[in-house]
C-alpha cells in the first residue's frame, strides 16, 4: 500500500482548515496512519526542502514552514500520491481547479496551505523526517461503511 506525507502548512492552520483538509482525504476512504501537530525545526525544514537547495525560493520556503505550527500526516491508500496531488491541486493556487484544496482556499503561491509528496521517492525520503516507523499505525478500515 502506498504512503504519502501531507503537511498542513502554517497558513492552513491560521485559516482554521485542519479539519476541512483532513476530511477531503477521509471522505475518499484514505487511511490516516500518522498525525502530529508540530513546529518544524530548521533542520527538518532543510531536509524536507533539500531538493530545492540553491533555488531562489529555498530560503523563503524554510522561513515559511518554520513560521508557525504545522500538522504532519501520513496517509495510506491505493495510488495515494497521485490521488493526493489531485485533491491538493496545482502548486500555484491561480492554476488550481475549483474543488481542490488550493483551488478552494489558497490565494498565493507563497502561502498555498498544504504540502504533499510528489513521488514515491519523495514520500520515502520525507516521511522519516517527521515520523519514526513505530509511529505509522496499521489498521483496517471497515469497508461496510463505504
């Protein structure tokens, strides 16, 4: 089963969208297997955004993700990385379709509410930044409810 990292970024917290964002995944019957309310350290931020090191937006990304609380989540499901990216919407909210998280709630690319792993390789690199293997819980959803 595929896993992905989702982060509700500081602006998502400040806008009161934690529940709304989580519900978008739960309503699609994806499993939340780990969840934390945290402040991202500079070290974790640098690890998360390491692929962007040297790019002009790297330092602003670090400053932004460390500026306030974040909800870190691991979600599991069939084809979850691709499906989560559809639920999240385009990185630039101006290009995000209505019905996506960014299309419905974000206005600026600098404050786009949510992070989602963009590939299986990214998910495998990103999840351990925020969660130990013991923190990833295994359980079965009751399909009778879906």
